[in-house]
C-alpha cells in the first residue's frame, strides 16, 4: 500500500532524509521510530504530498504521490503532530468542516461524520464544544476528522504525544480496530514502548536514514545482537 524508494529530502544544504526506503503492507500498522530530528515528520509530510522530495519515489496504492498528488490525497488521511482543534466548534461541526473541504455534499457529509464519530467512540460527545474536551478526547476528534473522507491509508504523526496512559491505551485500541477494518496506518513516535504493542512492523530512523526495519521480533533480536544490523 505504501512504497518509499530511495527518498531524499533537502532543506537547502541540510539533508533531512537520505536514501530512505521501506514499504507498508495493506491493513497493517507500521511505526517510524526515532529521536526528534530523525526525519520522521519530514517523511510523513512527503507521503502526505506536503513536501516535494529532492529525489526518490513514493507510491501509495499504485499511485505516484509525486506525479498524481490530487489523486493520492483522495485516499490519504493525515493527522499532523499537535494540530489545532477549533474550540468554538462542536465536535460534529469540526468533523463536518473537514468533510466539506473534501467536497462532500451535505447529505453525504452527515453520514460520513456519523461513521467517523462512531469509529472513534465520540457519538456521545458530538454536541460538545471542542474546548470542553480532554487532551485524549481532542486526539479522538482529530482522528475522526482524519476519517471523514474514508481514506484507505492513514498517516499519523505522534498521535500519542502528551496523552496519559489511559488515553494512550484507548488510542491504541482505536487504531487496532481501524487496521482490522482494512485501514493501512503509518504512525510515528520517538518512544519505542509506545508502538511495541501496536505495530506489525517498525522502522528505526536516525539522522534521516533507516537504521533497521522489520517485525518487532526481528528488530528486538537485532538490537540484542548488534552484529546482525550490518
């Protein structure tokens, strides 16, 4: 569903991502892990069509992100790190705003918003103002707005940041349900323990490069036996 090949992204002379390659299978959750500045957010923004790579190719569901960005956006759901929630809108209005941005008619938007709120367990909060939500509930609202156009691929940048343990567990369970429903999810974090019970595969990044990628079991083995990382 996602193929990143020989990706390079420069900011002037600075190389943010260097020769990055990895793939994500359909219906799985793939985690990008690394410290701040490793290149995770830059990579996700490039896949989301928000940055143009210096070199390389990104293919999602057979579509070239570089050559057909508008077509790619129709199947992508992007949730950036610390995005704003509009405090003066009710939860359902917040989701409807994004559904409208995708060009959906009023009748279609109503059903799409209903589906997104149901999937994120926010039906009971639909009439609440966003400013009244806890941090965990705001993250759910952001996840709901990411789902309103029913994307097949979801790009989530640090969705568990600043959540308490209970909210993190709830977010993890929601993402598992979405993957079970057929969504392909790429998620980033700088904390390995956050993704260990969530991801099918992970990739560890450092200084813009992929250090190692594979299943949790494979990565754990290579971390214990560093000689296998060569």
